């Protein structure tokens, strides 16, 4: 945290508390602990879909960076476990419906690539390649999103309905970079 200039001593208790809370609220599944889509009184927790902004891949990436910057190997171990379980999740259970960066296959390709760079876990590199190929395939076929998502966001121009948010944008340059194996 000091490396990032985030207040070190003052911010560290906040980070410790946030990570402790997060890890205490993981949902047990047959495949192992996973991040719930919501934590609230009276709501049964269930696993979140795989995405850049939430769910196991997004949380694992953030937790890996926090672990690295705070020097916490136990956090890194928990994050790596989340990442590996997310990488092993069958595509049909990931909730990915388009090639977009936020909720789509391009975002997962990028996250798994970055997590591979942080951990050197081969399964994460394999997942990055899989989702990059999925992105390229979607782009080759017009980058179509699911009919349900298209109906839900029709007519909106900002926020979650923005075409760039849901993957209907031109992903050509990013997809080409993924295909060539460039990480930047």
C-alpha cells in the first residue's frame, strides 16, 4: 500500500477489515468457496456470474493485487484458489453472453491473463486463451449478445446500457492483441 501512496498505516486496518469481511462471506459450493452475488439479511447467498466487475474472477484479481501490495500470502492463496475455481468453471455456468470487457469474454480473457502473470498458474493462462478465442469467435460473428440482454438494454445510451459496456462495440484491435498474445 505504501508503494501506491495510499496512506499505509491509516489505510491498512480498513484493508484488513475489508478482506476479512470478504473472505468470511464466501459461499461454500461443491467446487469450493465462491463469491456471492449479494450479501444481505434475508437473502440466500448464491454464486455470482463470472465477470470483470464482480464474481470470482474480478474479486480474485483485486485480492491478488491487495495481497501483493500488502505482503499477505494468505490473501494470495485465497485469491489464487478463487481464480483457479473460476478458470475451471464450465463456460455454460459462467454467465457470459457477449464479448464485452465488463461482463463478457474479453474481460475474462484479460483478467485471467493478468492473474496468470501474477501467479504463473498454467490453468489461468489456459483460461485466458480460452476466453480470448471465445471473444474472437464472437467478434467474427458480429459480437452478438444474448437476445435477453439486447432487449433489456435497448434504447439506453449511458451506463450499463451503453453498447460499449455490453460488448457490441468494435473489439477488433483488442481482440487482435489478445490473439497475438500481447498483454498490454
